[in-house]
């Protein structure tokens, strides 16, 4: 019996350590960027403000209710020799009060909630940047109809300008989520949903599909790349420039020229467009060398990861449509050099 407290302490220590680790993780949101607690766009700020208002009222209710409960427990606790408390059956004034107070609190929550719902459901004006979003198993495609750009894996936007997203899917149900910029929208085949936001900061941020859509749902990510308006205009102009024909350039790196030949010979162009960046079966690869991530935002765009993905995509993403072409290490290195040269 004397060992029971020691045993309980030993069992409780790991639980306390786990709770402390979880608390520390919650206090360091910059290390876990898929959080809604750091709004970086106007849409996200609207949702964050509503959440904080609701949390405030919930905290007030919790403190008042728990305070009244603790007071009642203390005041009417059992005492030796104490008389039985007076029994009260019905109090009209009290019942009116505890009906009015919850109604008031619900109104204080409902009014900003309805206002936020209507505001975030509105479509932005004509000055917004139009982007079409198409979900695929398991990657995201982004089309800029006004700019003639089709890209994948990275949603590049100018800060300070509203972006209007028209979203659908080419296959199954997906859900488009921008943790720090906006809410989420489910996307359905043959139907379009709208979402908008205006980035307030520049940077490279992760985002994710949040509707189970198959075996690789967990690796259906993408990046939001927010840049200055000047940098965005430069990116768009550079993106629309045709890639170099290295096979016709005798001064080009022989490895790059071989990579371009293999890209055609191995049938890569049957699924992936280079220029113009047309929507095909797989993500377009125009300027893929300049992207920060590959494999739907799940691998950093390094030569090693690019080679790993090209040589055996099934190793990283089982079930992906991209086949293993049986490339040698030398052939893989050549294609990597070619893709890296187009940026």
C-alpha cells in the first residue's frame, strides 16, 4: 500500500511530459505553419476575429457557471450538526434572468457570425486576380486565365491584391484549404466553388487537401507563394517566355541537351507539357526547376529529390499515375539537368 503513491507518480510523469510537449508545440506556431491561429490574409483575419469573439463569450460563460457551481458547493456543503437548507421550488425572477442572459450571449455570437458568413461568401470585384483551381489525385493545378499561365503545386499570388479562386475537381471529391489565408472549400466534379483572400505578407507557406481522396491523400499538398506585385509581374512575364531549345544550341551543357532528348524519347511529353503550359494528364513542368517543392508540395525541390521522384515515383507515392520508366542513373541525371535549366 505504501508504494501506491510512488507507482501513481511514475505512471503520471509520462502523461505530464506529453501534456507539456503538446502545450509547448501550441506556443510555437511558426514551427507548425499549418495553423489557423496566425492569419496572414483578410479572409483568415475575419475568421480569426470571429473565433476570438466566440472564445471570449465562451470563457465568460465558463467562469460564471463554474464560479456559481463552486460557490454552491462550498456554501451548501455538508457540516456536522447543520440544519437542512431551505428547499426552493421555482423562482420566476431567477428563471427570467437565466433565460435573458443566454439569449443575449447567443445574440452577441450570432450577429458577428452571420456578418462574417455573408462577407466571406461574397464574390470579389473585377480587380481581383482570377485563378482556376483543379484538384487531381493527388495534386493541385492552377490556371491563370488572364495571364495564360497553367502551373501546378504552387499558387503564386501578389500580396496586397485580392485573389479569386474558382475551384473544381477532375476526379473525386477534394477539399482546398489555405490555413493562414482563408477557410476551406470542398470541390466537386462538374461544379465550381468560390474562395477569395488578399495576402498581407510575403513568403512561402504550406497548404493541404483536407478531404480523404485516396491512398495518397496525405501527400496532396501545395504551396502558397506570396510575393510583391513587382515580383509577381516578373514571375508571370518570365513564365510566359518559351524555354530554350538546348538541342539546337551547340554551346549548351551536353547533359542538358541529352536530358531534353530523353524527355521526348521516353514519352514524358505525353503527360507533361513544357511550353505552352497546357493542361495535360500530369502537372505541367514549365519552370519546374524554379519551384520550391515537387511531388505535390511534399518534397523540397533539390536535385536529389527530383532524381528520386523521376526514377521511381512509386517509391514516394504509391498509386500515383506516373510510371517507373526504368531510367538509369545517368539518364535520370540528364533529365534533372534539363528540368533544372528551365527556370
